[in-house]
C-alpha cells in the first residue's frame, strides 16, 4: 500500500512533544476552569448577593446599550481573577521550591583578554611584554 506523503508529515507533527504538552494543558485548563467557575458561582457570588442584595446588573440599560451585561462581565472577571490569584498563591506555597543554581563565576573582562592576547603575541615575537594602560 502506497503511503501518502502528508500522512507521514501529519503524524510527525501530531507526535511532537510540544503539541502533546499543549493538548494536556488545554485539558487540564478546562478542568481547572470548572473548579474556578464553581467557586465563583457557588461560593463568592452568593456572598456578594447577601451583601449587595443582587449580583445581576443585566437590567441596566443606557438607551439601546446593555451596560448592565458589561458590568456583570467585569464583575465576573474580577471575581474569577481573584480566585485564580489565591489558588496560584496557595499552590506556590505548597509546592517545593526549586534550588537555584549559583551564578556562574565571572570571567575575565574584555580588557583583560586583550591584554593577555597582546602579551602572548609579543612573547611569540620574542619581545618582553610592557605594561601599558589602556585608554
């Protein structure tokens, strides 16, 4: 059976590590979205409704513009961002921290390297290197 060239190319594309990692990320992101949505809708929104009396501003209109729907979207966004912030903060506290590698030792400066090259060239020519200050 003759293989079609693009089938092999597609198989190579789909099996790349970054495509699989991205697919896992999307799936986990969807599950995480369900958790955040549940916290917002079932915990925080009722608390806000107790304090403010209502969390639905969709009835607010200015002429033909549904300003209330925009206000609802902004409030939902802010509450969701707040929940995600605290989840990330807690997870970062729970997760073990990676040990940072010590910084690499500083190498010679450009001037030091140029001075060394100059001295080596003079030694090859049989001359004694003379110390000169670089401008």
